[in-house]
C-alpha cells in the first residue's frame, strides 16, 4: 500500500502578511492571510516501499494559501472581496 502525500509532510497553519487593495473602497491595507505550511519530514515512515522512497526524495516544503476571501479593514466598507492577485502555492 502506497503512502499518501500527507505522510511526507508536517502541516502547521501560519499567518503571512499581504498588502491588498479593496476593490470596493480602493483602500490599501495590510491583511494577515492564513497559509498552511507543509514541511518535509526528516525521515521517511517505516512502511514505505521503493516507489514511496522515490516520491519522498523529490518532495520539497511548500506553503498553500488557505484564505480565498477577506473582509475589508476599512470600518466604512467591511465588504468581502476575493484574493486574485496572489499565488496559491509557494515553494520554500
């Protein structure tokens, strides 16, 4: 039985700041976006076979953006808008 990708990584949530502009009120603000950090484990699990060893050797740590929408920080606006200009996956 092959290992799943999540068996190769340790996952932790991580906030990361981003400068975004609200499309409704045009106010730029600093938003703390949530990312999931997937760090490669130091050792392969014991139940791994040869195919899993090859996949583990190619694996590398990366971030996945968890937030797709944010609410405007301007107290007069507070509208929700979609994050479109930011990458969804970043390799470390």
